[in-house]
C-alpha cells in the first residue's frame, strides 16, 4: 500500500515524473481542505512524507523544514510543497531513494558491511 501511496502510477505499471509527483501532493492537500480530518493528529504529513520522501532524504535543510511544519497547518504544508515546486523549476531538486525502496537500500548496505568481500 505504501508503494501505491508514493506512486499511484504503479497501478498502471508506470512512474510519476517529479512534476506529476508535486502535482499529486498539491491535489492531495486540496482534498484535505475539502474533507478535513477531525483526528487530533491528521494523516496529512505522514501521507505526504511517502509522496515527497525522495526529495527530503537528499537535502537536510528540506527535511528539517518539513519536520518543523505542524501536521494540522495545511497552509504551511502547502507552502512547503510550493517551495519544492519552485526548486524543481530552478533545477535544484535532487531526488533520492523512493519511500518504498528505502529499506532495500539500507538492507543492502548492512549486508555489505556485515559481509565484506575478501580481496
């Protein structure tokens, strides 16, 4: 389910572009405004984390900014998504490992450390 949350195009065997991914984040936030959660800790940020993870893991400053946004403050979350879109337009938005694949990458590194090749 997390893989589809991060990349709904997987259901059709595809991959979202960066522009489509940020559009998806904006569309999700618009839906959050239309149908607000009455939970004390709404799922806005946790869902967006999965969509935007590949950008946050590459940039400590972006990760810190996202961490500081309040989970119930849709205005600040929308401003953060707008910042990512501006960086994408500038060509300054590197992308790393997707949310769904993050554990595979970590597992591979642990295996390399635990079983170094003998030369």
